[in-house]
């Protein structure tokens, strides 16, 4: 089963647990209180993100915002209270749930990204790229940065390439993940080994090469102004970047300053 199909299954069978894999959010465990907790995590996340942006961009007041991979609208809900919001998700069932949770937001499938105007002040994505195969995810990132307005801000979370995950070298881990995609029996047995229901859909994990991500951002004239690392079995980073060409100017200026500085020889020394 491919990752997109697996996400449709998550959306149809257990959408809140698919978003945050905590037993309290299983569909048969959801209560008013656990739903409140679920959405409180989203409110907290968005408050933190806006606070972080405003440390360097104090007058940042986005008017048009996208949440890519919005799931059931956990992060879209607080965003739609401050801006005109578009939520994008690969799963129709997730989109339907998000529409119930955020009636004021526009919800679309990624196929419709091309029809959007390039006027987003903020494009955000959390816990999503890790589930998209790397080459597809790189293409999505190119599309998203192309939709930012001049000076628009992107806040994108990615898991990045490491040599080992836990005790397993990455090639072994990748081979097991591929096997799980190909064989229902193998996937089901691995689910049972980890204490999960046999039929639980796969949640693919992918790790990005940050060199290639930097090149994509650089080509789109984006400058990264803040990075936060996320800790998990899968090391991740939240990249805060701004579209514009300031980084090019700054690099040139510092190079000129460095060339003219008397201590240059010392800087050049090995
Ligand atoms: C773990 S959930 C996170 C949802 C939301 N970002 C949050 O943090 O509340 C991942 C979401 O990404 C969506 N997704 C997976 N692959 C995608 C793709 N290629 N394009 C858009 N959405 C995708 C899934 O359907 C799912 O709703």
C-alpha cells in the first residue's frame, strides 16, 4: 500500500490518532476532555511559532496562511482565527474532518496547489514531510516556496538524514520499511511485535538530506532565519525562512567587508 492510500485509511479509521499517536486520541477513546487536550496542543504550537517569528519580525501579522498536511485541523484552527486560511491534505477523510473543525478555512487536495495565487504571508507544515517520500517531498517544498508572497515566511518541519535510528543502521531500517509497504503479512506481524493492531496502516517515515533542502531554499531566494531541533527517535528540524534576496546581499556585503579588513590574512589562515 502506498503512503497516500495509507493516509486515506488513517483519515477514515482513526484520524486523531493518525495525527498524534497517543492512546488518548484513539477513536474509541475520544472524549470532550481528550479533544480539548488535542486542540490545546495545536493552540500552544501556533502561539510558540508566532512568538518565535515576532522575535525577529515584530510587526508580522499574516493575512493569508497555508497549513500543508493539515490533518483534522489541529493547527489550522488557531491559524484560521487570525488569518484567511487554506488547509491542504492528501486524505479526503482528513479534509472532511478538518472542515468540521474549521468551517471558515478553505480545504483542498495537493493537486489544486497549482491553482493558488502566490500570495501567502505564511506557509506552515508540521509532522508532514517525514511521511512523504523524499523526492516527492522535495517537489512539494519547491511548490510551497513558490506560493509565498515576496517577504512571505515559511515554517517547515522535516526529519533529517542520520546514520542510525535507535540500534538500526539506516539502510536496514529503510529495507524493513519497504518490506512493510510490499507485504501485508510482514507489516501486520511487525505491528503485532510492537503491540499494535495487525491491520493498522503503515506510517512511512522519511529522512531528508539537508544539503538538498538548503539548495531548494537558496534557489527560491529564501533565507533561513531560525532553526529549532525536535527530539524524537527521528531527529527533526523546524526551519523558519523568509522569501526575498536579503541573504545574497548580506553575503556580498560581508565578503566586501572581510576583503577590506586588515586582519584578513589571519582569517584566511588554516
Ligand atoms: C501526522 S499528521 C499531522 C497533521 C497536522 N500537520 C498536525 O500536526 O496536526 C500528517 C498529515 O499529513 C498528511 N499527508 C501525508 N502525506 C501528504 C502529502 N503528500 N501531501 C499532503 N498531506 C499529506 C496526512 O494525510 C496527515 O493528515
